[in-house]
C-alpha cells in the first residue's frame, strides 16, 4: 500500500526504460516536502516559551537571549537526527526503541516520555485557555472548555490526512509570528544590546539559572524528537538509498526554515519583554499581568496581538502534543487509545490547577524545567540507535555527530545539576 500523501518517486517508469523525461523544477519538489518541521516547530513556540521568555526578559533584560540562540542550534541538530532516523529506517524512534531494547526498558521509557508529554500538555492547554480568557474575558473554566473544543477540532482534521494538519498549524505559526512582529515594532528595543547578548553568553545571577534551564526546556522539546521521526514517514515514497538521501536533503531545508522562524519568535518574546517590562521597571509575575501591562505602555493593539499569539500557540501546540502522545504510546508499548479520549485525559490536570488557583506562570516555568530533565532520555536513545550501522545503513551517525550528541547531553545534564545545587 502506498503511504498517505504519497509522493511520486523521482525515478519514473519512463526513465527506467531509458526514455528522456523532463523532471519537475526543484523549487516545486521542495514544496512537496515542506511541512513536518513546521508541525514540530510549534512545540518550540508553545505557551511554555511565553512563560520562560517573559520571565527571562522582564527580570534580566536582554541578558539571556543567547540561551535562545544556542537552544535553537541544539534543536536543529536533534530534529535533523530524528528526521534522518525516520527516513533511514521507515520507523519512528519509539518503534525502534521497542525493537532494540527490552520490554521492561520500554515501559520505563514510555512512563518517562508520558511524563514529558503531560508537562507539555499542561503548558499548551494553559496557554490556549489564557489566550481565550485574555481576548474575550470569559471565565477561566469556560475558556478551558472552549480551548478543549477547538483542539478537538484540530486533532480531528488528521482523519483527512497529515497535510491538512500541517496547513492548519503553519497558518497558526504565521499568526504567532505576525503578532510578535507587531509587538516588537511597537516596543522599539535597543538593537545594539540585543545583538550583544545574542552573541555573548552570560548568567546575570544564580537565580537566572532556573530561568535559563526553563528556557532551554521550553525551546528543546523531548516529545517532538519522538514525533518528527514519525511525521517524515508520509513523504517516504522512495525506498532506495539515493531516494532517502534526497528526502533527507529536503527535510533539512524544511528544518532550517521552520526552526529559524521559531528562533525569531522566541527571541522576539525576550526582546519585547525586556524592552517593555524591564525598561519600565514592571515586575511581571503572571501572564495576565504581562497582557494588562502592555496596554498602558504600548496600547491595546500590543495586548491584543499578545493574546492572539498566546491563543494560536496554545491551540496549535495542543494538537501537536496529542499527536506526539499517540506516537509515543503506540511505539513504546503498543497501546492505541482514541485521540479525543487522550485529549480529555490531558485536560484534567490543567483544569485541576486552574480550579485550585495556582499561579499559572509559575506552573508553566516549572513544567519546562521538568521537560529539561527528561530531555536527555530521547537524545541518548537516538544516539544509541542512530549509531548502529545494522539499523541505519549508510545513514549511520558519523563520529563527529556522535561526539556532538554526547556534548549536548552532557551540557543539558550539567545545567540540571547546577539547577539542583542552586535550588538547594
């Protein structure tokens, strides 16, 4: 059977018979492959990023923008490896783990991955509900129900094919980008300071370590490392090594474009927060406060754009989180529950926290810290599997790639240890 959204092989039957055939122009071929990385990129601009980036910018000015840059470089590296693994093997990372590791190990992997997915769902659902609340001033419980209904609709679109979901999510990413373009235009930041702190790393105090690790956890997301290896499957029309190599080249372009859009949006969050809140001496403790503080400083257009961006981010990332949860569950332990039931289950923790009146921005930041602790697990799994020639064939990781993966893993673990010491 041909996979969904099947793309014709670059080698046609006429070419096999020795007949000259005009090939499609390369730019049109590229458009056929764009999409999976844009779905993945939503996880890099989800409401957890809003919380971590607003905290970073409002407390430490432009000092932590470099964290966004290096997190984005790490994200490009990891998502490229995930896509390569999926293209080379025709299987997702959880499916390969189920094949390469023991059953007990896979149940443990599934539990860890689900904890990450729950932390992600928490941030995404909060974000969507807050976006509805800030834009329309509906009660939070009703905002939650509206967010749940809208995310149901997006998830249900998957029945019409992955491409439809990709188009919807790309449109929501465009909305987030446009909203922050408006805010950064109104904020008038100090571009010299932005450039300086983008290129020169620095931690302005020990309390900044929590925010920095939270920003890393918010930017590099473990659940989409699993998901990306699955999303590339619908483009896997050519099974030869040369066809897979061409697919990987196209997917790398997809990743570079999508991840750099995510980088610009994340950087804009920090820049706007620094230029508006830090510069005016406004201590921002909640997302609601960030929204309300924008109106007297920059006007209603800015606060409206902020609310719209938060809503678009919450809805799109919520749908992607549900897709990732299905991939994780099916791959590791072979469970398959309906997407809509999973959406209901993941709404319960968020609704509980909202009803208890817990500070949402604090919950969001800590959810991103949890993700940062979980992140080494999928990276190690990828490094082990992608380093096996029997699994990857000619696409096996080189020594340089393995070394870079080890360095990234050690860096993340070191940051987490520093966080523990600082907290104690």
